[in-house]
C-alpha cells in the first residue's frame, strides 16, 4: 500500500479542527503526527479504514469521517472519548465524537458465545443474548439472564473484542517512533520542547490496563467500598461468573446521564453527587492511595431506574498518593496568598523538574494574573489550567497518576457542562473539604504542628501561615491588579 496513503487520508479529513483556535499553532503537528501514525498501521488495518471511508456517503461531513477513523483504532478511539466533551471544539465534531462513548454493537455474537463457554463451561446455566448491547474502544457488552428463586435476573458480560489485544499491540509499537517524530518536528515548527516519547509511553501503559479485566474487577470492588454509603452514585455489583478474561455484573437498564430528561433541580443534585463521590471523596481521604475513576466520559455514567447514577468501566483508575494530594493543596494555598515561590515549591512536590526556573516562574505569574483578573475565587479549574499551561511549554516530571486525575476532572466537568443547569465542579469539592476540616479539629489538638496526617492534607502550621498571609496577600492582590490596569 502507498506509504503516502495515511497522509492523504488524514489531510482529506480535516482533523486539525480537533484543536480550537487558541491552539492553532499546534495544528500542523497534530496533522503530521496523525498521518505518521496512520501510515505505519499494518496494511490490512489501514485498508479497512480506507474501505470504510469509501463506503461512507459522499455527503458525509469531515467530522463524521474523522470519527470513523478514530473508531477503528483503540488508541485513537480513546483520544476521541477524552476530547469529546471539551467545550472549545466545533459543535458538530463534539457530537460525532460523543458517539464514540458507546457505539452500537457490530461484533458478531458467535465468537462471544464461544469465549463465554470456554471460560465457564457449556453447562453454565445462563441464557446469553443473541445480540451485543454496546461496544467501547476495547470491549463489548453482552446481556445475559438467569433464573433464581423463581425469578429472572439480568446481567451483562464485559469481554474484549476479538483480536483487540493484537490490534492494540500493533498500535502501541508505533508510539516510540511517533514520539521521536513529534519531538523533532515540534522543534522545527518552533513549538515548546515536550517529552512526547515519555508521555506516549505513559499513555501506552494506561491503554494496556484497559484490557486487564481482572484488574478492573479489583478496581470495581475497591470503588464499591468507597461509594458504599453514597445515596446517589454507585458501582454495579459484580456477579459470580467473573474470570480473569470475563467480567459479569448487574445490568443497569437506563440511559446515559447526558441523554436523560432531567429537571434543572435533578441535574444539579446529580452533578453535586458525582463530583462529591468520584472526586471529592477520594481526594479528601487519609488513605495513602485512593481510586479515582480515570475514564469519566458520558458513556460510563448511566441513570438507573431508581434515580441514582451508575458508574461503569473502572479499567482505568488513578491512585493519586497522599503526598501528591498534599502538594496540590499546598499549591492552592500558595495561590490564595499569590505567592509565586511557594507555588513553585508545591509544583516541585508534584514532581515538576526545574520548578524554580524562569520560564516556569513566568507561567505561574501569568496564571496568577489570570486569577486576579477573573475576580473569581480560586478553584480546581484554575489549578488544572496551570498544569496544562506548564505541560504545553514542555515542563516535565509530573507523574502519570496526576495526568489521569486531571483527565478525570476535565472529563466530568465536560459531561456536567453538557447537562446545563450551571454546574459548579469546585463547590462540591470544597464543601466536603470544609466538612472534613471541621470534623478533624479535635485530632489537631494532639497532633504535631507540622503533621499533615489529616484528610484535608493541611497541617496546623499551614493554617497559621495562611492566617499570617492574609494582609500580605491583600497587598499583593491590589499591586497585581493595579499593575494590570497600567
């Protein structure tokens, strides 16, 4: 097959529109990097992509054609799910990308049935559906039922798509060369020097987790414990027919949360519950490592008949360490004080290399100017924006778990933004933090002043410093505001 076919295919799609106008300088690198990736796919794989493009109606939009390409490649499919709800994208493109969150089933059931029989034996006593329910980037969902106590019960099997492990391996094998290409071409285009090879290697490791169903089952059990007393958010129960290559769980018969007909009041209530259960609860925890769902796209949030939200697909989970959460709180406190040097110290605690260098300091200064100019209280949106700015300028050292946590925050914020009703992702997070802060006061009386062994990750010494910073922070605020007015 012609080696230029990947380039021609990509250029015909106009996929550069994935990047909004503020990131226009990166469009050439995205276009050339995607063409580099497509050209190196095995001939049969690329041929199937081209054949589907030919079969599409001539009136198909660039967004529809681009989405069809992403659906063929598990690595690109996951990329599409990640960016599907980013607010800066073209509305039509977002609509097509959101279809990647849960595709109609196209995998034949004969192979799925054979796989289940091989895992459980032919006498498992279950009635397997004759059609799959849905497909994701690496797995397919097949309903089943069984009788117990004179009643019929419904469940679903999650199993890998036939051949997906080989296809993923083929794509992951391209990533090291792609990282080298992006680094070299980025330099030629005058873009910030980013360690693409390391980032792609980390992404590859995360993608491999997606096909480890036994690991997802362990994550499901841990998440079920975390959310056991939550009135609005839950994890589907695992069923006895799980194996390392097969996950069996209760069936949730309900629409995607983003497709449900919710009142403004219900939308706000569930939005608060999702942020509280999936982000705030693990963040404000004393545990050394708590699970954050790493793939909170719209297809993984279903509205159950009882009004609760079921959170599916725990294959990708971040375990943000307590030290990393402490460092994030340290950065937030330093930002409240508008203290650049302490922000740099907190960023160093997150693993940022050369946190005190001048370019890093300039980015922090710009972020603080943005915060003062906005007139809004400090929130995690600002903090995530700072981390993104640092990443785009080539700052390195942040751990992979922090990257997954950032992805969770942005993905959930995107889903809630699509629900409307003016969701505030910061408020539920801060509200739980304040409740935990109030509850831990008795323990502080007996703890060393420098101890951060609390769920809020703040020592008494940190609190005293924050109180002492009140007047200096006010002065810094007005000096920065007056400087912007000149």
